[in-house]
């Protein structure tokens, strides 16, 4: 009788879960069983440890190797400082290799790329989504079409445009605009922002227009404050892409004095001790890690527009 009762209870719980739309691989009845709970906990711990090792393992090893002598890294790569910590690697990488100058160049490039990409993405997305001119669908299709063109195909014509830019009269080589402007025209960011703007409540826009807000005021005071999540996402994409870009900065910034870390570190690798080079790599990862820590909540936070429109 108890077995039959348990089966009836299990079916009842399954029907309730199905009715509520909460069907999962393991039912609530099975979750309450001790063996199932133990198996799920073991699985969760295993997955968590695996993700930590796969995601943080290389970074933690790099941080450890940055302050480890070369011989220890080669002979015992996973040992924790068998001969002690060598903090001089960081100062040597910062001063002797010139990481400080290249680090500053990278920050300037990333900051400019962030500004131009955010400006173009938000204004273009605003025009296509909120202002909606008659030719907006055509522009939307043209922007989408550019995603299907391989970047390597545009490399030569884009380089010739930088060497002989129209209306400027002189080459933009060794000028940070040669990096900022091509990165600003990012179709993915434009479409990403446009799709986000499409989901914003139109009632708020109509109310703002009724109160006399023009296009600029609507964009600056209404749309942007409601779009903080997507602005954070685009900011992370823009800065990380500029931070790790190698080919294009190498082509348009041939002067080592203005090159970023992504270009200079491979150039000095053959002339640098392994421990010092690993210290330089560790320094180069500081900004991406800081970006993740600063914007992790933006990825997880929703738009928070539930109370923007009142019934």
C-alpha cells in the first residue's frame, strides 16, 4: 500500500508541475529522496570545480608564474614557489621592457574605441529603433548584411583608406584615429543596441514627446538612462576587443612608441626572460579582469523597467 501511495503522490506532483509549467528532468518528488539529493550535490560540486579550474586555472597559474623564477617555472611549473617569490619580475617588466608606456597606449586605444563604439551604436540604434525613418528597414538590412562580409576581405581597402583618407589630406598612420574610427563602425553592437531599444516601452517615449521633449532630449534623458544594461554590455565588448586586437594596430601603428601591449609583447618575447615576460602578461590582464569585476552585475541585472509604465 505504501508503494502504491508513493506512486500516486509522485504522479500528483508531476501533474501539478506540468500544470504550472515547471517540468524539469527531476521531479520535486525525486528531489526529496536522499539518494537523489546526494547525487545532485556531488554533480553540482563537480561542475563547479571543473568550471573554476577551466576558467580561473590559467589566470591563477599566470599570476603565480609572474613572480616565479624561470628555472622553477620550467622544472616545476605547478609547484608553489619552491625557491621563493621573485617580486622583481614585476618591476623589471614595468621599467625595463617599457610596459608602463605600452600599458598607457593600450588604455588610450581602449578608451577611444569604447567612446566611438558606444556613440555610434547608441545613436544608430536610436535612429533605427526610436526615430524610425521610412528607410529604417533598408538601413537595418544593410547593417545586418555587413556581418556576413569577412573582416579579412576589407583589410586592404580599409588600410588604403587610412593611408589616403578622404577630405583629410594626410595619412592617419601612427594616429590613434586609425584604430578608433574603423572599430566604431561595429554592426554587431548597432544591432544589439537596436534590439534592446525595440523592447523599451513606447508609452514612455510618447509621454516624453507630449511633454515637449525633442529627439535629443528624448535620447539623452529618457532612452540612455533606461539602457544601462546594454550600455554596460557594449562597453565590455568594446574594451575587450580593443585590448586584445593585434593585426589592425600592428598595421596602422608601425611606430613602437604608440603601439599597445597586444602588439609589443609578441615583439619583445624573444628578447625577454621567461619570468619577466610572464610578469608582463600578468600586468596586461589587469584591465580585462577589472572590467569583469566592474560590469559583472550589469550582465546579471535586468533592465528594471517594470515600474516605468503605470497602468
